């Protein structure tokens, strides 16, 4: 086997990679609420020889020999995850948030069982019952909705939906909801229907880890998450649960829905959890919320309406229904000035999911770069100006220049020793 530098061995892949690091580092303000930048130690773990090994099974009970060091790493990831989230059991093998949700459902339900979950257009995820997804295909999903007046998931609406539909399981946790989740309200709704309660904390897991969002335990029976959003770790998924579901969860992940675990990713998760246990991670998470609030204030002051008029977490959802711009055009107009966000439906959106009337804007990635309230205020002003003037080339040039200056002041990987 010949070892060569990537640049020589595969110049096409190398060039694309180099361009991507430049895009991340010096070309755009990354504000997709589900994205973040991992530190070098996580990249190192992910790019390691752990990718070479098959480890089907769990620590101490593998189907292959030679797993001693992998057992050590997976146990570290599991123990750290339980400590962070005050969970009785953790399964760190799901390849993604979607496969975590698949396994979590099948750990406690059978196909055809009834689940009460949020609609995609009300902040939910495809795996919360959308009909193009396995979840909508294999389970009998009913929805609860954001209150049209308050734009919040109100306790009485959830309880009413639970009593009406009598589900076997209720899902809470969202991809585009700027407010805190009221776990006690969901527990009460679940108890009224004699249902289990699951929370998908993919977006907020970093805030939960730092105590900046209430914990889903003890109210929830099962909790799923990704490990690469606000918690800033290796891309992947995880399931946390009470002990009484541990065996069912493990079986639902392997052998029911996955084969060999991605041990290099599990190492990246272990390193991420080690970071998340440090006091600095609490400071980081607190700053995410301050930054999201500064952004919300700035947008509001510049006449951009926000769903629920603000945020309690890491994201804001701008409602463009009264503007002369759709979510789709807004996403493009902002990309033209190197501000990267995503179009997003707002509750009761008259537009299709491909067009939408909103944009979702998140704070985790730029907070990782070190930006604070002052920068987020400025970014809010730039976003508002662009939304109001999407065709104005002078505005476009001015904002691009300001974005460029801002990026220069907050280096990402350039002095980190990350090499490509
Ligand atoms: N794709 C993720 C998001 O952007 O929220 C959800 O999986």
C-alpha cells in the first residue's frame, strides 16, 4: 500500500476540500442553525484509523475480535453522555439523528402504532411523521400545532391533542422552534393518554448539556439527538433513555436497524462530550443564547418580524409573510452577500416547503468563531437591509465588504494547526 499526500493522490478531491475550508473560513457567515465548527481534536479523532475496524455489538459483547481499544472509546462516550445529560443509559452508535429516531420508535413501538408529533411546518422534522419519510409511512402519526395567536406550543393545545388522539407515544423537540420546551406540560399530556414521551433534542443538545435549556429528564422516557449541532461534535446521532428501555434501545440500533458502528465518529463523539463537560462549554452555550437574543433585537428594531417575537434558544425564525420576498428568494439574496441561512416554513405558512415564507437563522457557528452581541447586532442590521433591498447591487457590494471584514477579525482554522 502506498501512502501519499491527498494533494498528490487525489488532486480533484483535495482542491474541492481546500475550497470548502476557504468558504468556511473566509467567505461566508455561517448561520444555518443546525451547523457548527468542530475543534481540531474532533477532526483528528474522526480522521483516525478507527475507521478500519468492524465492531458490531457493544463493548464487551462484540461479534469481532480486536475491539479492546474501541470498547474503551465507546465506553468513554457512553459514560460521558450519561453524565452530561443525567441519563441512565446512552447508545452512541446511531449514524444520524434520523436513524436515532428510527431506532427509538422501534425500541418501544410496533409499526402501525399511533404517535402524536409536530408537523414539519410547525418546527418538526421529517422523522416526526412526514409522509415522505419512514415515520409517516410506518406509523400512524397525528399532529399537534403551534398556537396561532401566541406562536408557542401551549400546554392546553398539547393536552387536548393527546386526549383526542390517544397516542402510544408523544414526540416533542424541534428543528425550527425558537422557544423553550415545556417538558412538564408534555409529561402531563402523555400521562393523560397513557403514552410514552420522547424528545428529539438534536438542535438544543448543547444548550441542555450546559444547563441553558431545561433537561428532558426525568419527564421524557427516551431522548434522541444529533451530536454535531449546538453540542459541536462529530456528525452523528445518539439515544439516551431510562434503564428500563436500555436493552430495547440497544437492540433497535443493532442488530435491528444498523450494522457496524462508525467507530471514528464515536471517538469524535467521545471527544465532543469531554469538551461539553468543561466550564468553557457553559460559557459558550450562554453566549449562543445572548447572541441569538442580540440578533432577535436587531432584526426586530429593523422591522423584520420574528415568529413568537423573539427567542429563548439558539435560533430565530423570521416571518416574511408581510414582506415582498419569499423564504426562497431571501435565502438566495443573503447567500449573494455571503450570509448563509436556510429558507424555512413558518407556522400556518401559505407557501410550499420549497418556497416558504420564512428564514431560520442560528447563532452556534458564529459564536464558536468568537463573535458576541455587538457583531450579532451588526449582522441583524445587514440581514434586514438585504431583505428589504434584495435587488440593490450597491447594498449587495456594501454588505459583502462588511461580511468580509468581520470574517477577517474572527479566524476559524487558519491558526489552529488544521492541515489540508
Ligand atoms: N437538517 C437538520 C436541520 O437543519 O435542522 C435537521 O436534521
